[in-house]
C-alpha cells in the first residue's frame, strides 16, 4: 500500500498553516519533536484522542506536507518532514515547535494521570 504525500515543491504555506491551526495537530508535531525527530507509531500519541480522531488529524498533516507516513505492517509510522519544511520555510518549524512541544508535554502528563487526577487538573 502506498500513501500519497505532496512533493516538496507542492507544499504551500497556507496549507501548512491551516493544518497547524488545530491544537491537536500542533500537539502531534510536538510529540514528534519531543522524541528527537524519531518516527512514532499512531498509538504513541498518548492523550490526544481516539484512533479515529488521530487518523483524521494525521491525514490533514500528511496532506499539507507536514508529516511523512510510512506503513510498517499494520502500523503507520509518522515523522516530521523537517528537511522539506526547513528548506521551503526557513525557521518556521522551529518557531511553531516551541508551542507544540509544550502542548505535547501537557498531553503526556495528563495521559499519565489517574482519571480522578486528570479531571482535577482541567
């Protein structure tokens, strides 16, 4: 199975901004940045939503050219397209990731809390 991605020259700033205009998608790229740019499986985006929600958000990020999705058996491995984005929009991704990493860290912390503690922190 092949998954389509825009070529680097097809990545448009308006589409990237639209994709990153959602807090869940920002947190998802923050997760990727927190883990040193390593690929993550869909199930590793703890605390960000159900499989269906994550699939929807990953499709938006992929279609905009923000992430690369690679099938590996039944999993989908996700990575940032950092080189492509840095080449097209120098400095942009670093500026966005400052906020995104904070959102991801908060989501991870909340996912690790017991249900009663998670409710109390809202």
